[in-house]
C-alpha cells in the first residue's frame, strides 16, 4: 500500500519483541532485520537499509550452513542497495558471492540462478561493460527458457535486456 512508515513501525516493534523472546542469533531476528531493510530500501534510505541487511547477514552466517540459499538472498539484497547507490564494484562482488552460493545450493536450471545472472549483467551494463553484460543476460535467458513456461514475463524481460545491450 506504500505506507512505509506504518510498516517500519510494525517491523521495528516485531524486532523488539523477538530480541526479548529469542536467542541473539535466531533466524527470525535476521528476518526482522531483513524486513526493516526492505522498507528502508523502498523509502530510498539506503544507509539504513544497508545496516539492517548487514545485521541480518551476520545472524544468518552464524545460524545457517555456509552455502544456504538464504545467505545468497542476503548477499543479493545488500548488492541491490549498492547497485541503487551507484557503487557497482561492491554490488558486483556481492552479486557474484550470491551467485556462487546459489550454484551450490540450487539445481542448475533454477530461476534464482537466472536472476543472479540477470543481476550481474545489469551491473556490467551500468558499468558500460556491454560484452560481459550480454553474456550474463544470455545465460539468464537460457535458464529461464528451461525453467519457465514460454509466455512468462521474465522471458520477455530477458529478451528486452539483451536487445537493450
């Protein structure tokens, strides 16, 4: 609904309760920090989003095995903030870390792998490294063609991304 202040207030209240009720490295705390970060991200408050996403990641690194897909999601979220801030080298490094985990944690044609290639391509595109962007966009399309039905909107986006490069 776009009522970010209300959402943030509720997420912060949830976090305070979870801090009291749960051990300090419980995954539900990571989820609370992630939710707060997501709202801050949508509000354009990138510094606050980074702090909460990074706190979430710290907890997940303790609570989960090193190649758990939630860690990949966490690295991906942090990368998205850096990408929106124009800090492309940091974004690229984190997107690649996320991708490496997904390659281990997921089947080879999982849509999240295609999304990883797409995110990496987007950063290369923004950096003006078009040949690298094109390769990643094409790899993303290959996976989406296997994983998704032929009329899925993500396929259209993939073709559009390739054309734009």
